[in-house]
C-alpha cells in the first residue's frame, strides 16, 4: 500500500493538486506494480520560511538512506 507525501510551497490550485495526485498515482501503479486503489497521496503545504525546519532538516538532510531525489539548491526551489 504505497503512501506518497508531497510537501511543497503554497500556491497551487485545488485542480493542480488533484492533477498532481493523479499523475503520482499513475506512476506508482505503473512502477510499483500495484492497484490504483492501494495508493494514497497527500499534499502538505509548507511556507517558505518554515521549509528548512519542517522539511529540509528532518526529511532531506537526515534521510540520506531513503532519499532518492534531492533538489539541486533548496533555496532556488
């Protein structure tokens, strides 16, 4: 049962979030070989000024063994 959490800056519309969740679901189903019903996707909006504390430090910097894609420069995202 894959669960994907997307953390990103605020500013996307509900339609964009729905489309993103649908695209992630399709990719997970295709690559992880599971049913669409088994996939859940959540989107958490994090303010830019809270990014380092709430995302970079706990999930990026300290998760090298589980991090498969890192941003090139966190400040430019």
